[in-house]
């Protein structure tokens, strides 16, 4: 079933067309990767899905509902969460508090309930339990009370993923999760992404330059170049596509 449908999406910045008439369908339960050279428009697609940039034309549907013109905080309520290409953590909040930030869209106390101590207590307890569970999965339990700005880069990336998972998303958008990681950390990151799909049953839309990650994890790969989709298919098909090799992978990489 199509969880996310992008139809004729065009995003322009002044005279530059960053995304050009893009069609893409992400099937529920899959890891779907978008690859392409620097400046191809990958992050802009994420920004359009999450409502950060407004498309010039086209539409974005989640479970068949058009969310194209909705504000970012409304789109989160449709089960979309994301991480950013440059790590975005609240440096002067603890890891636990960073995770709490991701829960705010789940916390739906109305004004009256805000003043009912019991309701508030239950909600806070649920938030704490969820944060513990996610920290445990990501190996962050021993760092829960550390300031997020003081922990290693890999851990900061995991905090960002944790924050995105706190909102119980149906789909998580990961923008270069393996960038800047060592080989060992990259392997860890792969396991985490696999777990998100297989155990947590969350659909993953992945932007990644590391082809080892893309080729081993993806069920489907879409390739962008200059804002356009130039190829799409299973990893083994895309890696042998002449257009892709020419545009992105380099003549020798997978020859
Ligand atoms: N807010 C913006 N204002 C103006 N131009 C932008 C903006 N965001 C992106 N662009 C331009 O749009 C094009 C696509 O950028 P985008 O960041 O989506 O590429 P990308 O595929 O994510 O590249 P990379 O692999 O380097 O992250 C680039 O030419 C970029 O300079
Ligand atoms: Mg990018």
C-alpha cells in the first residue's frame, strides 16, 4: 500500500528549480532511498514533505490525504518525522529532554486536562517510559542526563533519531544518517535503521551518500539528478543503470 505519494512535485527557489516534476511512491513497510549528486534536490524533497518549503506545484499525499499545504506541526500529526542533514540537537538540554521534545505532538492534553494533576502525571509517566524504551534501543540509556551537546557525534545523531521516534511516526525521513560516521558506527547505524523497519514497523525514507548503506538496506531506490528522477528500482537494478552510473556513481565504482 502506498503510504506516501508525491505527484508532480516542483520546488523553485527564485530562478532555480530544485525539484522538477517529481513523482514518487513510497510503499508502507519498506526502506525507500533517494540518492543523487550534491544539489540534486534530495533534502528539498524532505523539506517539502515536512512542510518546511512550499512547493510551486504538485501534491504530497499521506495515506491518500493531501497534506501539501499544511503547516509542519499539522504534518507531524499525520505520522511523519525526520532528522536533519546537519545534526540538530538542543545542546543545552539533556538527552532525556531532547527525547521529550519529540513527544509534544503525542501529548494532546486539552486546556482543561492541563489543570488535572492526575492526567498530567499519567502523561508524563508515559512520556518517560517511552523515552527509556527508545534510549535503551539506541544504546543511550547511560547518557540520558548528559547535555546533548557534550556527547559524541554518533550519539548526537542517535538522539536525533530518538527524538523523531518519540512521536510514534508511520514514516521517518532520515537525511544522511551515516554521514561522518566511522565504519563501525556505520554498521551500527545500519542495524538501527533495519530495526526501525522490521521491528518497529516504521516505513523509512532514506537520503544517503554511502552506497554500502543504500545498497544493503533499501527495498527501493529513486535516483535524482538536477531535481528530476532519472531512475528507480530495486538496488541491484539501479546500480547497473547506465544513467545512474554516469550521473552519480562514477564509471568504476560498481563496474
Ligand atoms: N532554501 C534554499 N534557498 C535557495 N536555494 C536552495 C535552498 N535549499 C536548497 N537550495 C538549492 O536547491 C538545490 C537542491 O538542494 P538540496 O539541498 O535539496 O540538494 P541535496 O540533493 O540534498 O544535496 P546534498 O547531497 O549536497 O545534500 C541546490 O542547488 C541548493 O543550493
Ligand atoms: Mg541534502
